[in-house]
């Protein structure tokens, strides 16, 4: 793994344990309760969002502890002389104890609760305290109405602050249960949740802030997974010795480039060179393909059946533009039978998904293998559909990793990497500008190059995915589009990856 510690991620079940242990320690030591701490953190961020102009605040408080957090924030905002309206949806006689106490304190401070937002009101800030981490079904009835009202207020210009996570979002998977709040900012408590970082999570969260509430979650329970960002590229690849030559830095073979798809193989090969491989040879399926790459003449170009005769090959990248021809099948069979580390992408994955013999060959390999599917490719390999994969991205990546005993990156918003040991990561690099042709080919080349340079498969996988996404972020930011640059090309990302890998 990279030298810096990744950021821990906690599932709902593990967070419940953290909450119980933290609350017990606070009760024993006489500290400030967690709900009060959460309310204070929410108040500070709400005041920041209101800015110098201030304005009226509308708080939606739900029937659980998330509603209690919102009620504490409402009370503290009122005490700070901000006008606050509270819409409370719940049975006050069935509230959890801390939330019930927060409601009593709100009323004792002179606050009142409303059954619905006042008609025609205008609010500068809306606080979403409807649901916390426990929601696993679509919000119905009045709660769906409340979420729709928050969306309407946002369209009218109100900022939206979601507490812990946007209501309607699954904390574990990032899926939206029917309808969900789309916040301007989200203040999450105790630890990051995986659903905030993948699938629909980032779109719902807006700007994400963590408030630990002075609790060290890792001291109370182990993290379920971890998040990686560009900081974790530091120390990924050791510096080269001055006394070195190209043979010290690995040799990559790229199998692909069927008729009409040679560009995919070229992109992967160029990316492997830029990511530091000492030598890269393309093995093209297209017998009429080019004899050289005029834009990257350092690439050696052969036909695929010539690659088995190259003894220096250390790693194979198989799939970019591989196609579905007899030669494609033969090339993949040879690669799977070889003792070389493999990175499989695109058509290689589709062929494995269709052919039992290829599946068995992949599962039976002794050498390291890495799969880089997008959701549709993952669905074919798992024998399911894209919706099922996206409904549980972490579970899908882990299932693929276990099925073939390989490292996996499930690409997409918040790409998920999974290792055969059951360890998983979510990557916080990358942006929607990277939704363009050739990006996956570049990623395949980068991972293959890191493998060829001797990085352990886990580091080549996680480091390659992180660097690829960070390169897309850097190019977008350089063009003044930090949220994603329309028209971002895979070639630009490959070139920027070089400098990020050091």
C-alpha cells in the first residue's frame, strides 16, 4: 500500500458499534454527548454557509437521532440570533432518548415546531435532518414530500446543508432510494461512509465535510474499507537508481487492436510508456495494422502472434480493442496460459464472461491478474445486470475479486478496488470529464506499467487507479473546470499521469 495511511470508511453496522462505544465512554467520563457535539458542528457550518448576509433557516427534523442533531442545531442557531423555523416529522413520544431531549431543549429555548413549511416563505438555508444512516427503503408519504420541498427550495436559491448524509441516500452503497436530497454541503459525523463517495453519493452530497466529534473511530472499531486520494501517491514508486537501464524498468506487452480498434491499443501502449515502463510492445490483432506509431515511435509494433517469442515481456495488458475475432480468442487463450502478470480490460473481459474455458483459465492462474471492468462488463462476468452491480458496487467488486482470485477495479463514480483478501477501497480522484472514449485503455496501460516496474499487484492497482483519476482532475483544473472538463481526452490524461507518478 502507499506510504501514507488511507482514510477509513465505515459501514452502517460498524458505525453503530462506534456510536455505542463512544457514547458509553462519554457517559462514563461525563463529556459532552454526541448529539450536542453534532449540533454544534452543524451550527458552525450553517453560520459559515449563511455568511455575512445571514438569512432565515428552515430545519427539517425527522423521527430519529438525525432529527435530534437538527434540533440541537436549530436551538444553537436561535441562541446565536438567527431566525429559525423547524418542521418536525415524528412522534415525540417514540423518539430515541437523546432526540427527545433535544426536542424538549428546543421548546424550552422558546422554539416551536411546524407541521409543514409556511406557504410563501423564503429561507437562505435549509437543514436536512430527516434521515441518518439507517434508511434502507424509499422515503414514502410525508418524507417524500419533504425531500421534494427541499429540492424546490434549492431551485429557488436556498443553500442545503445535509446532516450526516443526504436523506434518501444509502450510506453503504451510494444508491438513492427512490428520491434523495441533493445538498449544497454535507456534514457527516464520526467517520466517512462509503455511500458518500461512490455511485450517486457525490452528486447528492455536494461539498463533503467530516466532523469527527472528537471521537477516534479507528480506536473503537476497525474500518470496513478505506478511501484513497492523490496524497496517497507519495512514495508509491521508488526513485530510479542512477545506474539503471530500460531493462530495469519492466517490459509491457499490449494485446489488442483488432480491425477498426487499433487506437485503443495505441492509447494503452502510450500510457504504459508514460507511466514508466522501460519497453512497450504492441501485439495487434489487425494483420493490416500500422507498422509503427508515428506519434509515439518509441512503441514497438508487432502482430499479436509475435509476442510469445519475446522473452523479455514482464507484464501483459490484454483487451484494448481486442475485438471478437478468432485471433482475439487465440491471443487471450495464450495470455491466460502464460505465466505473466495480466491486466484484463474491455473485450478480454467480455470474452471471459462468455466462454467457460476462459473463465476457468483465469480462475486457475498462479500469476497475478487484475480486472478493470466498467459496470456493464462486471455484470456480464457476474451473470447479472448493470443495475444490480450499481446497487452494490463494493459487494460487486468483492464478488468478482473472490470469483477469480484477482484484483479488481469497478470503474465509475467513486471507482472501487477490491483485493482477494477482502480488502477494498474507494477512490476519490477522477471527474465526469473523464467519461470519454479511451480512458479505460489508458488506465489499463498505467496499471500494467506499474506491475512491470515491480510494484506489488495491490499497489499497482490502487496506485494506477488513483493516479489516473488525479491526472484527469489536474488537467480539468488547469483548464478552469475543477468539477470536470468537457472534451477531456484520454491522451491528455496519459500525459499528465507521468508527472503525478513522480
